[in-house]
C-alpha cells in the first residue's frame, strides 16, 4: 500500500521533467511553422514583383518613387509624398496580410511607413531583369526590422543590422528568379557591390 501511495507523485514529477525537456522542441516546431508561413508571404511578394516588372519593361520594383505624388495608400487613405514599394506592389498582390511576418512585431496595415517585416534590396531595386547576372543568387526581398526596414542598404557599415534572424536564427529571402529560401543569419554576406547576393550586376564569384 505504501508503494502505491508514493507512485503518483513520482509519476507527476517524471511528467514535469519530460515537459521541461520537450518545451524547446515544441517552441522550435512552432517557429518552424511561422517560418513556413513567412516564406509563403515572401514568395507571393516576389511573384507580385515579377508581374510588376513585366508591366514596366522588365524594370524591377523600386524602393520608392519620387516625392510630390498624391495617391491612395493600400489602406484607402490619401497620401502626398514619396510612394514606397508597399504601395507600388499592392495592385499585384492585393493582400495586406502578406506584408506581415507571423513572428514580426511591426504590423503593416496599409499605412505609410518605412518600418515593417520585409525589405527590398536597394542594389537590385529599379534595375532591369536582363541586367541580373545570377538571378537565382541575387536577393530581392528579405526579412528585416526597424524604422527603415523597407530599404535593405547594409545599415551600420554594411553589417546588415536591420536583417533579423526571427526563425531559428535565420531569415527568409527571395531571389530575382522567383524562388525563396531560408538562410542562417550568419550566412548573409556583408553588404557589398562585390557580392552575388547583393549586387545583381556583379559578375564575380563572391557569394
């Protein structure tokens, strides 16, 4: 009888230890699911960007279009000033939600903002598709954070500090050829004109 009275507490303690051990595994699994959803968002943005290029003589989406414009934002409000890429792209994607990473904390609701969860590579924006030397290696969109996340320009001396590893120490990227993939934060090359990742017109061998 004494043994049976001691068994339940021992069993509960074992279950608690098992739960503690499994928690990091479950957390990684949840983040993996968010990573997959984020990757889908970026694929849709890249598809929209390619459709945009087809309508503009194969010139890729620009980070912004010059000031003094009066236009309607994705949320329906009027705005005068620069038109950022979010608005230029919206007619091709027609879905505000895909601008938001499920692990991000800067919800885009169609407003005018330089912040957000995704940015455009300033070195490839506005360039012709035909000028891209290695389209499968030339990044166009990537995850970012901060007040000017919309514009990937190697903040802080080329350290890419705005590019964040939200998903298991990595981030999602799209490439000019239309594909998208996750990369570890450590494997993102430094911002440079001598990089296939950053500079579409670069013809050398540096990644």
